[in-house]
């Protein structure tokens, strides 16, 4: 992995966010030259500041909707790989501001792909969407990449639209059967709910619980019975990196959509996550059911990741119990005032060791 990424130029949108920050640190550790393009962090604190993301990547601030700035930043940098993670990522915020959500997630994706079209250097693109891009029928079966796209809320439907935009660009401008001519392999990645240290986003379960624990207040949980495919943030990021590596090796048949999610045993209800975290934190941590469930959210959602396992050789390496331990370990270190760049990098090191040894979850 190191030899492939050493000195390779990577353009990463969304490096000021949670997943983007972890990916930026990991790529820099592997030896890549990373230029990040994103808005200012949306939270304070942020992983960007706490874990020193801005010190290991070239930190460019810009809006996906500023097409000229995005295009010049990408083309001038001449990357070989593009990871597209920048987005409006919150379901509840999408109800408050649907126009911004559609603009960022749909037109922002189109602007990014147009910039790729103007570049002569790009060889691989991994555009990240979400497990919520599927038409959720609230059934017990996990969704496959061939299932219909949809979305009840503006966020989910905007990500389904982003998937359609990517598929259209792939068919129109980057067709797999003409890879030798255009030389751009474009894939999309759909991940389940991710947890891990450094997420302070509002209206997300883990950050909401951590904020309540720190204030010694009981945390209101809207939908304790909702089931989600929870996984540590490093799990899908490992899949994104692996997918990009294979695209760089000109395996054009992989230019398609991929799910990255845990096995059924790690699709837990919200209540179980909350109980596990409150027990681990101690110190009077508590939660209670919110009498107002708020806006519509899916009650159950699972992913079938057999395609990623079979075609990429990817699989999870952490059970959810371990993912929660790593998450609580990170926030505990931050709460104690430790330097978080070494703590964060140590978790990446530990994950790499698990992946290299092949130990961990078997599916």
C-alpha cells in the first residue's frame, strides 16, 4: 500500500469533515501528496484542528458550488486520484435547508466531475454517497448495488441523485469500454453509519451522547428502536482506498457502485449503542427517550457488501463492540487533554496491522 501511494497526488474534497479528516490523515501517512478542498469546519471543535489534519495536507478552502475555483484548484494540482467526500451530510439539516442540500450534493458532484473532465492527470475517482441512497422499503433484507435508488428526505434523495449523476458521467464521458481513451475510472461508494473519534456533528447519535456525557446531562434519543449498520470510520475508508488502488491498476470493470457495511450481527438498534456508550463512560452518563421523534427517519436499513468482499477483497476487521471501544478511547483521550494527532494515528496503525494480518471479523 505504501509503495503505491508514495508521492502520488490526491485531490480530496471534504477534508475538513469527519470522514474526510480521517482519510486525509491516512493518505498522508501512506505517503500521498494530498490537497484538500472544502468549506471551513462546520463544528468547533473539529477533527481538522484537534488531530492536525491541516498540518499534513494542503488545506484549500472553497465551495463545491464555486465551479471556477474548484476547477482551477483541481486542474492546477494535477492529481492522479480524486476522493469526493464533501457534502451536506445531515438528514435533519436537509429538512431545514433542502436547496443547499441539493445544491451541494447534486450540483457540487456535477461540478467536481466537470473539473475531472478538464484535467488530463486524473486516473481514478471515488465519489462517496451513502447507504441512504436506496429506496428504503423498511424490509429485513440488505440492499444490493442493483436495487432501486430513492430517498424519502432531501438528504437521502440528494445522494441518490448524486449516484445518478456519477452513473451518467461514467456512461457519457468515462465509459468503461473506452478506458484506454479517456483513462478515467469512476466509482461510487455507499457506506453505512460510521462512528469514531472526532465527530462533533449535530443530530448524530455518538456526538450527541458525548456532548451530554461531558455536560453530565441525560441525552434525549429520538428513535431508540431504529436499526443501523454501524461501523468504525476506518472500515469504509479502507474500502475507498482499496477501490482507488484497483482503479489505478486499470481494472476498469470495477468502475461501478460498491457498498461498504458491516455484517448483520453489527446492525444494532440505537438503544443498544446508547446503553453500551453510557456504561463505558460511567460518571453518571445517561440517556432517555425523546417524546418528539422529529422528522421522518428510516427505521431499518442494512447493506449487502458481498460485492466489495468478492471483487475488492475488502471486509470489516472490527466488530461493533471493538469499534465502540476505539471510539470511546479516542473521546476519553481528548477529554483528558491528550495530544490527539498521535492518538488518531495510533488507531490508524492498529487498524492497518489488523488488515495486514487478516484478523478480525470474518464474513
